[in-house]
């Protein structure tokens, strides 16, 4: 099957897919001891290799697609040195994950037995697969597009319900479908502009300029929505970085412990207890948070504490959202304002004011101060009061739940850059329209927008991009 590729010099070229002749193999289950392990082999020699080293009632060639058979794997067929009793599944090209003839060996999950089987496959003509090579072949053989290939890695890495849901949406193809409909529209206008070029001497406009302008404006809005979706996509995939900040002793570590439901950080009534940044992952309502408890910010001569405060500042700079914790049982003092100044000087914009210790007394709360913050919570880390609403706020302030009602999210910097580049090309086409330039100029930009969109799904791609994407996969996937 031909496939469009760019060479390193940027020239678009055809490439024959499936030219990879090697038969590859790898262990698909994690390394170590377990009940079973699965070894996968894909490529044109898969069935012949198995035929040589496997003994069962039927020859592997007589087993139907998608069926499993039980038998014995031998190191050498003549000497019949048994390696293991195994179950073998057979998938016939093109109806396999990779699109090639594929074998899956279910063997006992011992470290040595797995090594022996792999060794045997290598001796008989297979080679070890590179990371992600099975999925790369699935992509090259047209079984999935690049977005779907990436979503498979996201499914494997998903740590929470929402990250899994988002990756599943991408695998189902609805993100690819969205791009397809954008491309179809662009292609329609490009075709009209290209007809105009063919009839250049007759000065006919096949693509009505006012209609094209309206269309480009609506495309611009669409691109902007998709660019904004990256914020959600990234949060769903990587989690949201949350940092606790406040003067010493306001209860930051106590809040971390209550959120984690364990005594993770040391808590004491001595101000300056936390010296280092403590990072933990947390699942709230299916959303992944990476939360950092930090050293209380204050002016100090203690060299260790100064280092702690420096680390605090670094964590605050990197955070997506900061929880500014104050003690609701006391009036605000200069130390609280020093923390606030720090947040301002670090240009932290996404702040939630957290009034802690409301179990003691909250009559000191300065409501005018609270009103300065778009988001605030009243809690007690000691009793747990207010925590349900607090957790709810952490989720709703960062995630728009409508994104799962057919909303499309893009979650990789690669996608974001391509969307921005396509939008640029569209805006350029708009400029050409405004300047009443000829169809040639408008078509040039629309074609550029189309090609950049095609990079996202991998219709147009480079070896470099593919290597970059698939090298982050695990071996055996
Ligand atoms: N009554 C009450 N006490 C609390 C609450 N939260 C924390 N404390 C107490 O406040 C003191 C300080 O708590 P920490 O969690 O260590 O405070 P911190 O902000 O992490 O302090 P540093 O690490 O020194 O910056 C401890 O004695 C806690 O038991 C609360 O909601 N109510
Ligand atoms: Mg602490």
C-alpha cells in the first residue's frame, strides 16, 4: 500500500508500506514471575517459525484465524527438548493487530522460560521488536491512524477513569473523524479554487469569495476551540499539577494527608516542619492530580529552610493551580501577605484560597479578602469538614465535564503545534482573500493547512516523527 511521506529535506514522497520484511517478536507482558506470560510474533515467517518448534494435534497452518491451540514448544524438533507447554493463538493477515500474520504464545510466566522461548524464536529467524514496533506496523499497514496509535500508549499509561475515557475516545476514532470533517470542507474549497486555476484566462470565480470568507471565519473559531481543548487533553493525560502554599503552620501538610487519606507528611505544631517538597499522585473523581506539599514560606536565616523555600518557589512556578492556605482561626497577618506577594511575583494566576482550621473558629475570616479570589474553600483538615465541596471544586475548576459529551480534545504538543500552524495558514488565506489576490495564493494556504492537519493523523509524516512517537511505547506493544 503506498503511503505519503516527507523526506528529511521536506519533499513529499511515496513509500511502500509493509516493505518491512522482518518477522519480529517480543514479550508483551511485564518482566518478572507471573501465572502466564505472552510472547508475540508478527511478520511473514511467523507461522513457519512456529511450525518448526511447536508440536500439537494440528499443524499451525491448519488452525483457523483467531483460534487457539494447546501444544508443546521444543528447542530442537529432532532432540525434542521441551521448553514449555503453551497455548498459541493465530491471527492471519490482514485481520491481526499489526495487519500481518501474527502468533501469540501464552506460556508459563517464569523469567527463564520466557527467555528460552524468545531465544528459540530468534534462532529460527525472528528478530527482537523495537519499542512500539507492533503498533508502528499496525499504523503503517493502515489498521489505525497516528492519533489512534498514540491513544494506545495513553490507554496503557492511564492512571485514572477520566484519562482512560479520554484515551478510549481517541482510539474510537472520534478525534480523527473531527479532523476528517475539517479536511473535507477545506478540500471542497481547494478543489473549486483549483478549477479556477485551470480556467485562469476566463476569469471565472468558482469559489464564491464571500462564502469562502464566512467559511474561513468559522474554521478559525473551530481551530481556536480545538487549540483550547489541549488544556483539558493535557490535564486528562498527564494530570494536573497542584501545589499547596502558605505561611508555616497553616495546615498544608494536614490537607495533603487528608486528601491522600494517609499520614504521608509529618505534621506538627512547630512552624517550619516541612522542609522539602513532597509530591504525590491523587485520584479525585477519576481525575489525576499531582500534588506538592511545600515548605511554609517565611523570611528566615536557617540555611536549610532557605533551600526549602527555594524549592517551594520552583514548585509554585511549575504548578497548574496553587492552593493558597490560610488559617481561618486567626486574623490575617503580614506573613500571609508575604506569601500572596510571592505568588504575585511568580505570576501564579490559577489560585484557590483555602481557609483551613474552621473547626476552631472562623469568625476572624475577612470576607473582603476572600472576595478578592475567584475561588475559595472553607475546610478543616482536622475534622474533614468542607472536604467534599473542596474536592469537587478542584475538579470542576479545572475540567469542563462537557468535553465527554461529544467534545473533542487534543492532548499532545504535536497536535497543538499542528493546529496552530493550520490556523496560521487559514488566517493567511483570509488575508489573501481580503487583498483580493488570485485563487493561486488562497489555494496555496489552504493546501498548507490541509497538509498540516494530515500530519496529526499521520497521512503525511516523517520517519523522525514516527520514531519519536513509537520509541516511547513499551517493547511488545
Ligand atoms: N484544629 C485544627 N488544627 C489543624 C488543622 N490543620 C492543621 N492543624 C494543626 O496545625 C498544625 C500545623 O499543621 P501542619 O499540617 O504541619 O502545617 P503546615 O502548614 O504543613 O506547616 P509547615 O510544614 O511548618 O509549613 C498541626 O498541629 C496540625 O495538627 C485543622 O483543620 N484544624
Ligand atoms: Mg508542612
